[in-house]
């Protein structure tokens, strides 16, 4: 039986969006994943170090799933529900979770960690990223510019070039170098994302809050109804995600 717009909205508006687990979208949205496998590569790096800091950890799921943690492990997170979730997940694994506003400075001393990682940072404060690794340590991250912008611009209209360019790999390389880091690996891919119903769109925008800042169903109800009718008529809404992997090393 086809679910109505109101049913889909009510369901997606009330489900929890804590953490960084997107399993609620199974069967409702698909996202092509980068070929390199960030979590697997992170696990390989964790096995070679004795200390790690995961910046903007979300609910801690990526770090927890990457493999055994080194003796010293810490994570930062700014959103209170995710701080609680990450604490419950990471404390039993030996990691401390620090509530942090995602603004400089990071609450750690110079050279405190062999590995600094971040699965999907909203903002990268490169001077801080260069300060906290130990000499010879590395920063390992995955992010990308203009992700899912077809969806963003459906709600917000055309975005200026400076917004579309945020988190561009060329800018990341320049900023890392300026901060004193040497980029030793850089990979980029453009990937396909599909939303199969309006509930998936609502859930995604409630969870990834920086896509459409201040998003609420009430404010965007007319556009949501328009998009629902489009999906019903034409099939999944297709967007594209840009991802790049960056690994940068601090001089020893």
C-alpha cells in the first residue's frame, strides 16, 4: 500500500536522528560509497599507533567500528545527543569523549596524538589539526565539496560559488601546507545518491543539519509536498556527493 505524504512526514519527523548511523534509510535511500573504504583504512592506521584523536566523532560509530583502539584514544563532539551516544559507545572501548564546540582551540596539548582523524568534519581548523599531532604524526580524513547540492538547491535555490567550493580538495591541500603539514595522499570521487521517498529526505535533512540550516518540516512543507509529488511521478530524486580522502603528515 502506498504511504501518504502525511504518513511519511509524521514518521520521518519523529524518528531519532542521534548518532551517525544511517540504517533507518535502508530501502529508502542509497548512497554510492567511495572505493577506498575509509573505515578499513582507518583501522589499518589505528593498528600502527599508540594514540588517536577523532575530531567531530558524531556518535562514535566510525571510530568504534574501525578496529581495536590504541592505549590512548580520545574523541570530540559538539552536539549534546551525540556526545551522550559516543560516550556510551566509546567509553567501554577505552576512549574518552570530550564535549567541544568545534572551534579553536582543540582541548589538548601540542603533539598529543600520533594520529588525528575525522570522518566528515564540518569545518577543518588547519592550525589546530597541525598542532595536536606528534612529530611524524598524521591527519587522516574524508570529506567533500558541494555534497548532495541538487537537494540543497531544491530547498535553498542556487548557491554562490564560494558556498559550492567549501571543503574543496585543492583548498584543503593549500591550507594543510600553510599550516605546516605535508599531504601524502589525496583521492577524489563523485558518487550518486538516491532518495526514494520524502521521508528519507526529511530524515537526511534533520540529521545532516548543515545541508539546509534551520530545516523544519513546517517551514518547508510546501516544497516537501512538491518534491513528494515529483518522486511519486518520476521516481527517486537523484543527487551527487563529492568525496575526497586526505592524509597529511607532520614533520618529524
